[in-house]
C-alpha cells in the first residue's frame, strides 16, 4: 500500500525534525506493527500516523470524490477507512496511544502552524495522564 502513504513528505519531515530537536526518539515506518505506523516512540508507547485525506477518506476540503470510476474509488477508500479502524483497535488494545496527523493540518490554506502543532503533540506525548489514548491533528 505504498501509494496510500507518501513517504518522507516535506511537512512530515519537518515535524520529525522538530520532535527530534525536543528530545523525542522514534523508529520510522515500522512495518511489523498494525498499519505500519510512520513513527513509533517506544519510550512513550506512542505511534504516529500521517494520513492522506483522499486515501483515508477524511471529510475535509482536501477530499473530493473522483468524477470517474466513482464507485471504485469510494469502495477503495471505504476499505482503507475500515482497515485504519481495525489497526487502531488493535494498537489501543495493546496499550499504544495513537497520534493521527491529517494531511490538511500540514498543507493547504487551513494548515496548522508547525510550532503550534508540535507544542500540542509534545504536551500530549509527555502528559502523565494516560487516559487520553488518541490525539487527532487536523486542519484549523
Ligand atoms: Zn483532511
């Protein structure tokens, strides 16, 4: 499913560098885990997914239903969404916390300022309150 998740896209790289600069250490593209998370922070038991809004069917301004082969695409995207949910359920059951960063937070006219995003992510990762198992970053 390489096409589903663009690797090493520019904003993703920037986030990674900012997290690294703040002392976070991670593994990249861990294919042995459900959904092959883009980043895994073992120390904090956190996985990170960067989701393309089209491929993962985000209901936002970046998602447009294709005019051709519409049924094919809708079915494919629905399948992707269901698979995402299965992976998330498995990871949560194994005690991982999940950070999902949607593409629309990273680019386009409604993107979130990078530092604000990384502040939010850092706060969530290091919080001692582990009762918040999921953080979703999307367009503002
Ligand atoms: Zn989106």
